[in-house]
């Protein structure tokens, strides 16, 4: 049987099909590259924008406020010109110090979450507020404290008691003392504590010996200011 030789037309059609196949392969490769490097990134960006983030590095935006700064309770009143505020906050954040509605400074919180700040006080009432600011500028809620700077010694006045007072009669030997001082102060008579009422008034008694008696009063207010007063009275039966 004779071998069949392909015709020229068949050869021509074979070459055409090969060129078409190669073109289809090249078009498929080009389409894949376009899809991978152009279309896919656009889809990813649209996805993250839809969910509130356009960051293709998957780093979400920090919108969480730092913790409220916490300090050791400061004194309610002091005679000192400054107090030291020691406390804790979010590591590497800032603690904003506000006094009487005015921002005066910012303290740096270290890597361990600790900070210390020396606060200068005005005479009278100081309304101190502290709040945190992190590296993303998020602000925490604020914490308020009231610190009173008082440099005046407490007053001490008596009712019917003065130096060199003469007291007579056995019925006066257990002598009543009435007076007034600064509210919430600590008062003592000859090292014996005396209760001071919320309005600053007080009442106490002392047993007098015949002859001269020395009455030593000491009053210390909440700020630590001190007043001493010594009164001598003479008692006769």
C-alpha cells in the first residue's frame, strides 16, 4: 500500500493552527499577569477600604485609648510648695497634667509603665486632672484630684480662758474649757487629745491642782501647719 503524502494545503493549515495556539497561550499568560498584578491589588484595596482600612500591610489603625493614669493618692492638704506624683500609665505614652483647667506639662511614661512628676502648687485649692495620650494621639479619660495648699497656722481661741486667769472654788477644780480652732485639726492639751467638731469648736475638762497650772495647747491642721499656745492659770480652793 502506497504511503499518503500530506498536501500543501494540509501543511498550511497545520502552521496556522500552531500560530493560533501560540497566540492563545501568550494571551492567556498576559491575562494572568494582568489579573495577578493589577486586578487583584485593586480588589484587595477595595476590600480593606470597605472594612475601614486601606493598609495593604495589614496594620490596623490604633483607635484604642490608653489606660487612665493611676497615681498614689496625693495629700488633700499640704503646706509644701509642691508634691511628687508617682504613678503608672501605658508604656511610652504621655501623661498630660492639668491644673485649674490649664495644661501645664506632660510627663513621659517609661517602658515599664511608670512615671514621676513634681507638681508645683498655688496657694489655696488646686484642681488637678491627669489623662493619657498614646503614640497614636488617642486620649484616655481623666482622673481628678483636689489638693489644697495652706501655709497659714491654724487659729486657736478660747471662751473665758486667758493667761494668768484666777480660778477659785472646789466646784471649779474640774475646769471646763471651750474654744474654737480650724475644722478637722488635731488638738491636744498637755499631750492629751481633744475632739474637734466639724465646725471647729471643742469642749474639754482639766483637773486643776492648787496653785499654778500650765495648760499647753497644740493644734495641727490638715496641711501640717502648727500652732502652740501655753496658758497659766492659778487655782485656789
